[in-house]
């Protein structure tokens, strides 16, 4: 006999745990004996992907605001970006950042027209660290500047949209046996991710609604186009989704900073 559905377990705890574990190497325990075997858990899971971004954003908000409250603007501008990035890299074990840096390194080597036999391992290793340091410094600068201007709400929006784009791209709109690594939800279900993201962004970005709407539109357009581009080339996988997510994070941080400096 099928168990009665556990509202808390099936509709909240399990989808949230699965959504969290999709993104982070620091996993939450997923003990299915607590749940009643909800068959549509993947569809419910999609709605929790932006909420994972919201929670990460709120933690970042608290780090930025807390350091400002305790130590003042200058100290929080220096310390909080480092603490925030250490947290993010710890949760993913530097996976997405390393993949992004590897991608940029390979593109840079191609741009220089360096042939494989002309490139030493030592040179490639140094190039990796140079680019990794550059990406890290750029993220520190953007987050630090937003903390300096007390734009803590924008940091929440950045991570809601970053995780939502990754979740949207990881959703298989039409089931295919060769894409079993994706979440099977269908077109309407995948759009739920962006709908929830829009609602959350509106709540936190009401102060600068125009910029929030622009950032959401840019994120949705980039996510949609890159997803279909990668699907056509059969390159839609976890590595590329993570690279795009990390790139979206940097883009949205820069957009927020440019908006603040401009207005």
C-alpha cells in the first residue's frame, strides 16, 4: 500500500535537499525513508532551484551587512568579499571556477595560435593560475564595491538569477535517452524556474525594478540561447552549465556595479 504523502517531506524538504545537492559538493543528507515516494519530485525540485540561490544570496547578504554593522564600511569592503568567495568555493570545491579558468586558458592559448607541441605543461600551469587569480580578483572587486555602496539586495538578486539560469539549462524539456544526466521536467516545468526567480527578484529588487527587470531579461535570453546552442552540439553537460553559471555571476555583478556607478 502506498504511503500517504508527507507534505513537508515531499513538497519542501526533499525537493530543497535535491536542489541543493545539484549545485554543491557539500551535500545535504537525502534519506528517502522519511518521504512517501512522491513521483513528481523532479518537477517540484525545479521550483526550489531559485530558492537555493535565494538562501545563498541571503547568507551573502548577512555576511556583507554583518561585517558592515560590526566593523564599518572599509573593513567590510575588504573582508566580506573574501569570506563570501571562500564560502562559495568551499561549497563547490572550486569546481565551477576551475572549469571556467580551464575554458578561458584554452581560449587564450587558441588566440595566441600556440600549437600543442609548443606549449609546455609548466607554461599551461602558470597560465591557469594567472587567469584564476584574475577571475578571483575581479569577483572580489565587484562584490567589495557592491558592499561598499551597501547594495546588499543586488547580491541576493545575482545569486537567485545565477542558480536559476543553471537550473533552467539543466532541465530537459523533451526527454531523450542520451540526456539522462539532465532533470526531466518538460517545457512548462522548466519555465517555473524562471517564474519563481522573477517573483523573488522582484521582491528584493523593487528599489531598482528597472535594472532588476533588465538583469532578469538578459539572464533569460542568455540561458535560453546557450541552452539550445549546446543542445544542438550535444555539449549540454554539468561542466558547461557550471561555466555558464560562473560567467553569469560575474556578468550580473558587473551589471550591478555599472548601474550603481552610473546612477
